[in-house]
C-alpha cells in the first residue's frame, strides 16, 4: 500500500509518500480501506517535534493520522464490507491506504453520509459536542464565535442558529460569505483593527463567547460580553490563551469555563460524544466544512493548515 511516512521531525517536507507493507490487523481489529483521513492541527505540532499534546512525541519513523473513514476489507467477518469511521487515538497510522483499527473504535455509517464528512465529525465533531454541552446555548443568547469558518467554528454557528440564538461569526475577509451561508446573523472581519466596534454596531454586546483563538482577539471578544456573560475557552490558535483577570469576572459578573480535556469528559466518555456528533451529521443538524487534499499531498495540507489557508476540517482523500 501507499502511505505517508515521517523519519525526522521538521517542516511539512518531512512527510514522505512511500510504498510500505500492508498493516496486519491483530486480535480485536479489522483492516479498513481508508477513503478519508483527518488532519488535525495537533498533527502539525507533532510533525514539527514541538508537542504531542497530552502524550509524548511518537517514536520515528511513523505514519501520522488518528482519524479514518472507509470500508472494512479484512478481519472480523461481521464487519467486512461495512462503511465505518473511527478515531485511532494515539496509535496513528491514518495517512495511508489501509489502516488496522480496533473494533471497539468503529462506528458504522449510513449510506448518505460521506467519508469526508464522517472523518471530520469523529474528532472535531466530538469536541464540538463537548464544548456545546458546557456552553448550554439558549435562544435568547447573542453568541460570538471566533474563527467561525474553522472546523469547530462552523459547527458552533450551525448549532447556535438551531437553538434560535443570534450569532456573530468572526472570519477573514474571504470567508465572510461562507459564515453567512452557515447561518450567522452577522459576519465580521476580524482582520480589521476596528472589528469590535463593528460587533457593537450590529448587536451591542454578546452574552456568550466561544473562544478557540485566544491572544489579542480573545481578549477583545471577552470585552464584548455584557453583564452576566460567559466565555467558553477551548484553545488558543493565536499562540497564547486569552488573558482573563479576576476583576473581569467581578466587574461584570462574568463566568469563564475551560472546555477541554477533563471538563469535556466529566460525566461522559469519548464514545458517547462521537456517537452524538455522528448522529447530528446523519440527521442533518450539523454539517462540517472540509478542505480536501490527496493523500500524496499531505505536505501541502499541513502547510495550508499552518498558514490558515483552509476552511473547516482538513481531510486527505486516499
């Protein structure tokens, strides 16, 4: 089979498209013919050798990728021929034409759900469901979504509209139209220095901020919250978390929740979150945005993701 292999940490060019031996599924595993593999921002951090997230950096050489969708072609006969999606966890091996997958990780897909959308929801979707559980959006909310054209942001816009909230989506100039198509009541260009004034002109103040950007933009978003507002923090793509001081909370009665790791998992499990996100996809309630590259173009996919030149979830198509 063909797969992406990495022999050293570094730039996107360290990702090599090569012929390798087919994986052999072990006990409790099946062999999946991979139609789509998810690319996560964490993949780029691991590739560069900067961070493995909550886990140590993997040993090299390796095949990256932790999210796959495709058809079962080997292993347990009960699963053969079924359309599936799975999160591989720390195991990796997703950037390939074939992947060995634990049966316990499989979710069967209905025919009308595409592999590209399914692989977007198995990781990004489960995170979105976890964040939204904590946010507890209501129809009277004014919701400010940072990076509204991103993988998570696009799902947040859709869900906020589904509950009847007023939605303000922040995006770059080229993606404002897309944010409106997702259902945002107002799309604001965050690349303009006066973007907070534009938000105030449209809605006055926000009651909820969904902040995965952090840095200066996250701070500006926080300052748009009215009395009793709440900010939900789930990342800092800007390079540093949003700065929040105790006085911010006291002066306006704000609440701040960090929706990552243990907080998302409290009272639930990953399997449940995956099931809920895939059900929302199958029902048409949530539809992920994707930017698709060929498997052999994994270096370009990483470069585009790091350069913020993608929309929604980045997917490799085998």
